[in-house]
């Protein structure tokens, strides 16, 4: 696969270095770096389109904010790329209107906007799926008893945070690993914003922490905490499925809250970030946070 990168700032450089360090150096056919101080609103963005572009299959734009992202459709056209990834790390960086404008400018290109980058998963596009098999939503193999003995990264966040976290988990009490991983993510130079994104009702930083916590849970085979539905109180006929509609994980494409066969809500402990938003939104007071462990299937 031929990969062309559009980057800006330290975050963009960090992603490039991590991709190269973990096996994709030979796939990168070119890169254009943009200044960090470009204005969010650019009237003539065409003048920023790189010249003499090589053929490519996948375009990835990281660290770009505002209208400069509009170069992606033209870069895809000139390189012949059929797919593009534009991670969203801040609500101001990629507002919904700009996202729609980019998609309309490139109807021939499959463009995805993972929010954040470490939530990227395979989605049926050959190029994106090939990339997502190596980078995106974290996946770990963990050997542990009462303490973490070994952590192997099968798939890591593009920014390198998963490898950083994995190295720091050795000898951590297993029941504390979720929270320790989330704390280490906050200490890593992650580009995810701490501003609430109106589209999901949570911050990109929290969403990123939910992804690494899920990887820990699946690696251990259980969750230490989760929101839980009290089935006796849950009644779909008396609500508007507020829990599903308000869950940040659902809003970025995960099946964290679903309806069972009996139309009662079910919350997946593997992907639940116990953000408590569903507790506040449920009009029937049918959800509470409980301590586990909750075995995972």
C-alpha cells in the first residue's frame, strides 16, 4: 500500500515517526508538512496543494486544523488515492460543516473521520482496513495473575501512546490496570482535546481513554467497573432510548448500549467508559455504576 501523509505540528511528526518505527516506513511514498500557524479559515486553499505528487492509495492528514484539510480531496485526486483518513481530535479542528464540505469535494474518495484517531477500526475499505490492522483502536495481549506480567501490543494508537502505556504496566496490580492505563494516557503528549465535543457530549481525551481501557479489559478478560441497567426499572415504552442516544461511545460508532431481545437496554462492560452520562439522561433512573469484575465474552 502506498501512503501519502499531510501533517502539521508535533502531533503530526509523532504519528509519522511512530508509523515508520512500527513497520510502515516502506509504505510512505511522500509527505507534506504545513505550518502550525495557518488560519482556520483559508479562502484559497488550492495554493497549499503540494506539487509533483506521487501515486498513492491512502491519504492521511494528521495535525491539520480548519480549512487546510480541504487540500485532502485535491491531493487524493492528483495521487489517485481512493481512500483518506482525517482524524478528529478537537471539535474546533473539524466542525461538522467542514467535514461535509470535504466529503462533497471528493465523492470519488472514501474519507473517514475517526474521533479520535485511536478509535479507527476496519470498515470495509481495503486501504483503510490494511492500515487499521496495524494502527488504530488498541488491541493487547496480556499475561497476568494478580499483577501484570507481560503486555504485547497487537495494534497500537497511531500516536504511539499504546506502546508507551504497555511498557509502563508491568507489575501493576491487574485490578488497577484500567485506571493506570488511562492515567498514563493523560500523561502522554496526546493531541486529543479536553474540550467537550457537542456532537458526542464528551471530550476527545475521554474517548481516547475509553479505547485503551477497553484494550486492557479485553486483554484481561474482565472489566472492573461498568454502568449497569436495572432491568426491573428499564421500560422502553416510557423513554426515548436516551441512554443509547447520549452514549459517547455509541455516537462514535460502537455498540456500547444496545437493546436486548426483550427491548431492555444492555450496556457492554468492555466498551463502557463509565462516564455516567447515561445515568444522568435516563428518565427512569434505571442505570447505575457498579464495581465488577464483569467477565467478558
